[in-house]
């Protein structure tokens, strides 16, 4: 595997982590392109990342009823 490919992979991971994501899985595939006659290898990077978001819990002040939520996936 080419050192440039690994360097680019590290740069992508650094950028994703700088945006607040946690990288959970990473795959780098290097190959010769079947669509090109050039001898330069290509790479594909697959990055799986997660980022938890804080959910805002709204307190009901009597203005809105809990029955107004029509989400079929929400447990009541």
C-alpha cells in the first residue's frame, strides 16, 4: 500500500474527528483501476463514524397535549 494513500486516510480521519465524530470503522482498499489504462493505483476509503446528538427534552407546560404526537414509533 502506498504511503500517500495512508497519509490521505489519516487526513480524512483527522477532519472527521475534528468535526466531532468518533470513527468506529475504517477500510482502505487499494487497487488498479479496471477502467483506466494507466498504471497508477486507486484507493477507496470507507469510514464509519458516529456522533451523538443531545436531544432537547421539552417540558409540557399545559399548552400542548402528549396525544398530539402522532409518531407511530414513539412509546407512550
